[in-house]
């Protein structure tokens, strides 16, 4: 990714997906924000957590 100029990776994850959140944190991702009621689901709207890491920094 760095060879084509990518400096930061951003992802979104549902708050209930705690296993994925733990894995992302292990690889240096930190929470940067939340999108309130961002995804429409059959059971209602869901928030999404935005996580990011800078490439070249510890963990990234």
C-alpha cells in the first residue's frame, strides 16, 4: 500500500462485533469516531465505529 502512496487505512465495524474490534486494535487501529444509526437493518438502524491506522507507525 505504501508503494502507491497510501498512508492511512480506515475501516468501519459494527459495535457488536467485539472480536473484530479486538483484532483491529491488535494491529494498531484506533477508534476515530462513530456513525450514529448509519446502517439500516431489518431489526432497526445500527451505529458503525470508524477505526484507522497510519502506515509506518507502530502497529500499522
